[in-house]
C-alpha cells in the first residue's frame, strides 16, 4: 500500500493485488471504509435478576446478629450509667414425696 498524489492535488491509495493488478482508490473513500461504524445508542434495559435465596438467608442472619449485638451494647451502656445490677441466684425449691406400704417406705426429693 502506498499513497499517490495526483497532479490536481487529490491523494489516492495505491494497492497492488496478488495477480499484479493495481487499484487506485481515493484516500478519503479508503479511510471511510477503514473506520468502524459508530455504535448506535441503545435504550437502557433493566434486568430483572432473581434474588439468590442463600444470599438472602445469609443477609438475614447477619442482620439478626447485628441487632442482637446492638441491643446488648445498648443494655451495657444503660447498665454502666445506672445502678449496678447484681444477679443473686435463689435457692432451689425442693419438694419431698414420702410413700410407705406395710414395712416399705420410700422418700424422693425433687428440686427445681
């Protein structure tokens, strides 16, 4: 490929074919053929992608865990600025059951 300028000032693209023939194409036409076509503006389409159930489950678990941590932190702050809270375990409530038959007696103790 070479560029040839005619005496009238018009440039031509000179192309030699494998068979030996020579073609002269105006340079302006050759450049227009080489440029890729401009892409057409296409309207934006929204895709309706389905939600992944596993991702939704993980998001729910994360939100629930975060809510528990936030509530615990609020309770911690409220407790640290208020009165001290002491948890005193109460003594177990026990009930005794006695039964006897002739010479046999039995006693069971249930505690909660």
